[in-house]
C-alpha cells in the first residue's frame, strides 16, 4: 500500500508533472546544458543528487525548526541557504572524487543552486506536507524526469545539427520550438495518475 | 509570541543556520581538499588565455599544468612568444629559446576561369573529400573558410574573389589554419620574409593558364628581373632565397600575373578590395 503510494509519487513527478516540461522549472540548464547527450545526462545526475539531498535537508529544517517556532515565513530564505550550501558541498566532494566530471560540468554545477527546480521542489514538499520518505521519492522522481527531459532535448539537438533549418530559426528559436513540442508530447501522460 | 520576539527569533535562527552550514562547509572542504600547485594559476595568468590549442595541450590551463609538471617546455606557447617564455621560465626556474615570430600566408590569389559550385557543401574539407578537384585548380584555396573558422584571432577574411586571405597584423602564428586547410595552401613563414608567392600550383604554365587567370605560369620574368640572385624557379614556381632578398619589389612589378607580393600588402589590399 505504502509502496504503491510512493511509486505513484515517483511516476507523477517524473512523467505526469515533469518538472521541466510540465511545471516549466529548471529551463536554464535545460537549454544551456543540452548540446550533447553525455553532458546532459551528467548534469541530470548531479541535479538529481542535489534535489534528493536538498529535499531531505529542507524537510528536516521545516519539521524541526521552522514549524515548531512558527517561522514558516522564513521558508524561502532558509531553503536557499540550505540549497546553496548543499551544492557547494557536492561540488567540493565531486572535485575530489571525480575531477573529469567536475571539469565537464564546469560552471553549470554551481548554477544548480539557482535552478528553480530545486527551490520549487523544496517548496512543493512543504506544500504537500510529505513525510521524509515521500519527499525523497518525490525528489528522485523529479531528478529522473529532469534528466529524461534534458537527455531528450540533447538527443534532438544532436540531430538538429545536421538538419536544414531556415535561417530565421537557426539557434535558439528552433530549440525553443522543439522544447514546446516536447512539452506537448508529455501532455500525453496527463491523467495517468489521479492528482 | 510578540512581533518583536518573532523577528529576533527569526534572526537568531537564520544566524544559527548560517553558522551551522558554514561549519559543515569548512569540514567538507578540509576533508576533500584537492592539492594544486599554486604555480599553475600563476603560469596560467602569464599565458595569453586564448585557448587556441596550438601548443598541443588542452587550452591555457592544460598548458600551465603541463609546464609546471615538466611535461611541456616553457616556450611551447608560440602565441606568447619569447616574452611569455621568459616570464614563465623565470617563474619555474627553467629557460628555453623560442623561434622567430611566424605569420600565416595563404598561397593562392586566383581568379579561376570556372569557379567550382558549392551547392550544399559548407566546408573546404567536405569539398575536398567529396569532390576533390574536378573543376578549377587542385592546389588553390577552396574558399569555404575552414581556416577562418579555427582562427582564434579572426585574422582570416574572404576577399571579393571568394578566396581567403590572412590579415597579417592580426595573425598570432598559432598554426591552426595550417592544419585546417585540406589543400595545404597555408604555410607559416617568418615575419621578416616579406616576399611571398600567392600560388602553389606546380603544373606547367599552359595547364595553370587553363584554369586560373592569376596563377603562376613559370614564365621566369621574376627570376630574370631580380638583381640580388634571390629567386630561382623550381617545379614551375619561384623559390625565394631570403638571405639575399632586399624587398626591392622589381619581381612584383614584372610578374604578369600579379601573384608575387611584398609584406602586409596581401592582408590590407585584398581585405580593402573586398
């Protein structure tokens, strides 16, 4: 029973309400790191890690400090503080354990801090009053959905390089149109999970 | 709880969180520190920072790391030249001599009789691989700009005949264009070697005349005009002896095809004409 609920949360956050294509969060890395499938997927994993860690830490913050003291209004500020610190921690650890990945992600790793998907996730967890396990699963699903969206766009962009695109559409315009069509395609998942 | 108390509490909580996470960050930083030689940053600051890759290393950061590690010579940056080599050398306690400053020259100044058509082919390499040389001259500039694409200082422009030429004042001598040209029409020359031939077609005059209005026809007028014994014909092309050449310009005047030039003329005139 509980597992089914968790599974539904996973499917919901990964596909039905995909963070990028349905909720329109995290567009910056979506457009900025999707030139090649390899880097897109690496970015996806890094963001998933940040999402899960932040979800758990912000949930703890909410439960043990903000709610007991009635400081819900501090949510935005406190969450950003947590997220920024977590990203820095992850970057430091990554620099030591996997220098190649660290170098290939480059500036986009610290930019995950400003990824509104991370803050959005933390706030949604608070909004939906999930418990810690649900929050972690929610974050995992969000990360997987994010990675999927990035990989899809990267795959299409790699093909687009060889396509004959009219001059007016070359570059950002065609990418935005592609993203829009991807978004419409994901509407097909609507109704899969009763929300 | 009163408003003032709440504000104070909020401040205390945020302050406390800040201190807590600062602590965590410091701990993680210490545990996962990556030791880098501070000299790498200093060497990187001395290098030009263009990341052209001409040294054969991955960007200026890569070059800095290799130089400090000792796997690269301090004079390996041809763009920085002797000045940079000296600075890096004194920083690392090593020294190396650099060669003379080099400039790229594109050896082609054509007005082809049947210029090739480039339907749907966008690179010189593509043209060379797919079509090769069925039309026009097989040795000349294709004109699709593979060299201009790789040039880190944007020193290669297209003239009105559709051929590429190097603006010598901007050329940093990295040599990337030399590698990019599929016809091997670009070569690096010492800056002081002002007299250059804008053709590399080694076929006889009749064959060249059939394909190009301005290619070298090996008539030998330049050789005969030279009063300093600086020119001789080899493989239907004049070869310059730079030890004797005084840049008097007699050969340039005599050439009926106008394919000999002196100094920065190539860059300036052809860019101005386009």
